[in-house]
């Protein structure tokens, strides 16, 4: 009975099915609380929805705000185009269009269980794999965001998870098609969410280093991947140059995003930087001068603010750091004043996720895992952009798959400390580098120290304490 229960608990289709049911149930409950006349309108009133509206109306890629403002490079084209197709099929600003968009986001979110599971299995066995997938299935961020944001958020999380999975596999491949496919994958990701590109040099660099050093991969393979990723972005860059007479490789809105978190509206009593109000001066100025000049003005104003308020910037960076990892710049106050249980759950689970992320990174480094760098790079490097601009849990969401894997590694290691597995069971666990292998381990890497044994999960569901935890 125990073996059967553990087999069911580690069943990936079951995990995906449960995650789908939870997300659909949440979305249905939220729609029921929205006035019927707003169901098909309000969720689409953002830059992605507005650009999709323009595309569906035949006006081209334009008008990120809720009025005609001309061509834009505010976003890259993939997700607005997807929403525009939904508009054409189900009607513009109709409830059915919202249901279709939310369902698609839910599918993206549920599909993320697949790369999470196989990365966890490659990293530390089926116990951690199923544990991480279950964590993703019940993770509040991954349940809420597919409904709350008709945006590329859920798709970006799926793409980042697939890219990370592909990176771990690519480091062991010398085949041209694998590196070419990796380049295509990065190209599609960049055209969906350019922020993901901040991880390109680190993940590709790690895969290239591992391939060159341990698998006789020639430098031409990583160069091919980079070249293909760049080529995927060239048509969009040409379009932007022809439209704006300026080189805009991917999107144009960095100046505004930096200004949102760094501007002279700072309130010293509240210690916050209020967000701009598009219905007021910012929108009027955008319409008056055009997108390119508007973004240049905001970039100049933001950089001036940063240079002239160095001490304040330290405070703001700290507050953005807290908001990125907990969901609030003042998490204790937000918890005490929360009006709903859901807000408290989000705050607590994100705090626990942050702790588990640190623990998971520590465990991988302590074991000298060859996968420590790519897994740790995402939470350490990716959020820096938002520490400098302005934070949101949805901005962090693309790295949440890596976070749940690290949490599974970290907390499973604690649960396994009192029940160390045998050396035979752990051959190859956690990708220990070959130079750290015991003699004669060959391509299978065997750990040897008692300290490491206590931190490792097994690969047998019937005996693994990580499976018992699930």
C-alpha cells in the first residue's frame, strides 16, 4: 500500500491534473466576484491587451495605452499577437476572450510542471522531482497569476523553465541540432519577454564551459546558438529602426520602468515612490512628444534622481529587495493589515520560498554540484533588474520554477539528515563533478563524505524519505 501510494504521489500526469484543477477553480471563483459588464474589459486594459486590440482592429502594433498613440516598441510581439488571435476568434473584450486567455495562461502554468519535474529528477532523483512539481502545483504565485495578469507572465515562466532544463541537458551534448535548437528557444524567449535575456550569457556560458571542458564540444556550437538567438530578433529590430529611426533591439520602455521607481515624487513620510498615473501628465507627455522622446526624457530624469539621491537609493534597493521576495516592501505591516487570508498566505509562502531558495543554493554548493551555478544564477542575478527599477511578484515569476526546485532540494535535505541513504542508492545524485568522484566511478558520480550523505535524497520511491514527505 505504501509503495502504491508513493507511486501515485510521484505520478507527473496526476500532478499536472491537480495543478490544472486548482487554477481553474481559482479563476472561476474570481470571475464570479467581478461585475458581469466588466468581465471582458478590465483584465485586458494593460499594455499587452491594448496593443492586441490595435492588432485585432488592423491598426498594427501600436497604442499601448487606451487611446490611439501610434506605433510602439513597448513590448515584443509574441504575447500581444497571441491575445490578438484570441480577440479575432472570441471577440474583442468579450467574456469568452477572457476565458480563453486565462485558460491559455493556465495551460502554460500547468505545463511548467514538466521541465520542473525532469530538472528535479536530473538534479536529485524522483523524490525531489515530484516534490518540486507538487510545490509548483500548489504555489500561490503560480495559481493566482494566470488569472490576474493577461500578460506573458505564465508563458515566460514556462520558457525560463524549459531553457534551464535545456541548459542542463545541453552541457552534455555535442550535436549541432541541439545547440541550434537552444538558440531558437532563446530567440523565441527574447521575443516574448526580453528580461529573460539577462540570463542568456550566464546559462549559455555555463553550458559552453561544461561542454568545452568535459565533453569535447567545439566553440562553434555555442557560437551557433548565440547567432541563431540574435537572428531571431533581427526582423523585429529592423521593424523598430524603420519605424522609429533609432536602434531599439527589443523594446523601448526601460526609461519609463526605471523612472517609475526613481523619481522626484518620492514621499519621505511614506518612504515610497508613487507609480505614474497614465491618465494624467505621463500620458499627455507621451502623446505630445512620441514614444522615443518620452522614454529618453524618463531615462534622463531617473538617472539624475539616482545620482543625486545615493543614500535614498540604498533604502529603495532594500525595499525593492523585500518586495521581490515577499510581495511587499513592508511585509510585517502588510501581514498585520491584510484584509484577506489569501494575502497572508502569499506573504508567508513567498517568505518560506526565499528561505528555501537560500537553503537549496547552500546545499548544492556544499555538495559541489555541477548544477549549482545555473540553478543559483536565476535567483541571484535575474531580480537585480527589478531591484534597480520597481518590483512585483509577477516580474519575479519567470524564476519561480527554479525557486521551487531549490526549495525542494533544500527542505528535502533537512528531512533526510537523520536517514542517510546508501552509496549505491546515491550514485550520480546531484550532479557532483567528476573530479570529486571516488575512484572508479566512471561516468556515474559517487559521493563519499558522511556530511554529504545526510543531505541527499534517494531515487527509490519505496525508501526515499523525500517521497515520504510528499
